[in-house]
């Protein structure tokens, strides 16, 4: 069981994981249970595009232990279409739908579009202050002004610190150093921003979205640096969340394991269980004797 931090991938079900991470022959209805037997958190990107049924949310709760954390994104209708304006009803519906997950709800991520700039900061403040305070939130901005070291960035950090909400830390250095002749790299770069890495902590649970280099070995120095940073935060009593992306998401679990191994050399981060694909079923074990 992991200790001191939360580790996961951008999704809990990827078809290329069957036989590599998931047990051979696994069907989609078993993906979440198997994923949650190893990792203790996941990004919830699906809610950005549409809301699940209430029965689906109930099943998610049944398929995960109480220590697991879902970090869902606010729907794009709230963040991108309405840009946080006049979205009270949609926000209430989103939060009400997820509340049955109870303690399994991690920081809910508010990802704003690249054009959401300094002039929009008052609207962000208004929106955040109206959110229920019994849930946790993390905010991801992509406008360059919030990474310039100027008044906009200071205003953002002051706002989040005053509300004890976290700023999502996005690290796409590896992705943007990758070879663009790879179609997976080009596709990932089209979706992911290229912005400076900010290590600013404004709450108690820094949220890191790490997008890896396309070649596994090229990530060693990045993973080492993040292991150092995570160890520092854990030593300070913080409880970080880390989500590992890759241009080829089939590699994400392996990269997450490498990060955990690096961190475990620095602090007691617990044990990362074996992949379901590597676990020998009990019935087969009994058959050996």
C-alpha cells in the first residue's frame, strides 16, 4: 500500500494494458478493480466531456477501496463554454453526481482554457468562493501571464492560498523534448501546453501532471527530480498527487512504477503491488501442490 502520496495515471482503462498491466483476457468491467489494486488515484478526464450516470458512479465506488481517490475534471461546459459564468446549476449537478463517492473524491480539477487570462481572475475568484468547502479542488491555468512572475501570477497564487486550494503543476518538458516525427508525440503535443514548471504550493495536496518523454530512458533525470521534490513535500507534511502521462499511454504504468521506485529510495512511500498481469491466480497456485 502506498503511503504519504497518491500515484496514478490519466485513465484507469487502456486497451493496450491488457496482458501487460491488466491480466490477460480482462474485460472493461474489470479494469477499474484491477487498476485500483495497484494505484491509489486516477485523473477523471471523462467528466470533462460528459457526465456519467448515477449508477456508474455507484459502481465506481464499489470497485475501489476507501483509500482510492478520483480526481475528476470539471465539465468543459463549465470551464470552456461558459468560462465559469452563469454555471451555478451545472456545477451543482456535477458535484451532486459525484458526492456518493464520499471519501474517494480527491481534488476536483478546474482546467481553464489558454485564453482565460488576467482579466478573468475576478470571475475565477467568484466561482471558487462559491464552491462547497467540504470538497477539495485544484486549479490549472494555461495562460502565459500566470507563468510570468508578474502581478497575474501573484494574484492567482494569493487567491488559491487564501482558499487553501491547490494549483495544478503541469510538467510537459519531456513531451516537448521528444521527436516530433513520432505521430503519438505530435498528437500529444497538440493537446498539451508548453509552459514553465511552477512548484508553487497553495494548499495541502499539490497536484502534478507529468507528461513523459516518448523514450523511457530519457525520463530518468525528470523522474529523479520529481522524486526529490515529492520527498521534500512529504517531509513537510503535504500529501501530493502525481499523475503520469506518456505519448504512448500504454507506458504510463511502467513510468509510474519507476517514479515510485525513485521516491522509495528517499522516503518510506510504501509498496506498489505487482501488476494484475503478473499475479498468479490462487486457483493455479493450489494446483501446483
